[in-house]
C-alpha cells in the first residue's frame, strides 16, 4: 500500500486504521513521502501495493512507463478504472512473494509500507529484483523500531517493524546493495511512542493526525535537513540491483 489510500488486510474494520496515517488529514506527510522517494525514481516504475493509485499518479509527469499493482481485487478494479485508456500504464494483481507477471523489467520498484506485512521478506525482495533492470533501484519505506510496535500494528497485520540493521540484513539477504538506508521522521517516532506505546491509543485519531501533520511533519523535515536522526518512525531504504 502506498501509505494512505488502501487496505492492507481484507478485513474492512482494519482498512480505515492505516489510511489515517496519510489521508486527507495528512497532506504534508504525503508530500514528505513523495519528496523522499522522487529523487531515486527513474523512467519506468513498478509500485507494489498501489491501493487506489494516488501515490503512483504523482510520478506520471516524469515516467515513460508505470506499472501499478495490488493483491486486493477491489483495489485492482479501481486501478483499472483510474488509469483506463492509458497505454503507458499497466495494472497487475499479485501478492508477494511470487513470480511477478512482468515481461519487461523496470528501472525502479517502489514499495511504501508493504514489506512489514510479509513474513518472507527476503524472498519478496528477490522476486522484485528479478523484474528490476540491472543497476535499477528498489525503494523501501517501512515502519521503524519494534519499541513502537503496538495494537495498531497488530490490527493492520504488521509482521514486524524494522531498524536500519534488520532492514540491511533483509536487503543483503536478497542480494541487493543498500545505497541509502536511514531512519526518518524522528519527531514522528517520539509522537507515535507517546500516543501508542505510552498512551495506549489503538488507532490514529484523524483530529490528532491533522495536528501532527501541521506541526510535527514540518518540524521533522527541518531537523532532518540539519542532522541525521538516530531513530525514527520510519526506515527508508534505496536498494540497488547489482549490474
């Protein structure tokens, strides 16, 4: 899923929970996601877990080819409707790990808040590497640090939260080379810990998300321009497929 517009589990009750992390209440966060990912995207892109297509759609002006995908039949149907008539856009349905039905490789794969749902994470990345051109990139955005794991994570089906060390091991196990690997959203991590781990919040309150988006996200972006944070709500990785 692309972080704000799709379900991760088929259960309808869980669907809205993860959406609140970056929906209409979190426009600054959505821009933050895009600005982190965009510099590493080439001319052809496969997004894993595209949901309703909002995140992938932002990249269209810079792409020659886009492949969107999801495992959920409803999302695949909506993606087909959203991009109907576009010869430069393909829609696929599959779940990882699997052999991906893509004949021509892409130079970039993007997976936003997907890998943490997959127990066989190394195999999932190996599957993606097979459809990525040599020298291409797999961009990974995952929730960080098991200290932040709470009831929300269980409800939306998170197998784990990553650290740079554990994600590095997964990336290396798949035969990829980590080009960028770092924690991000430092203040968001502190806010998440206070709300979920200490405060016992079971799901993000849209009102609090809106406040967080207007205050914490801009402050976090300013801090991260000055220093590399030692911790964060998210771990961000750009992994390169060997030549």
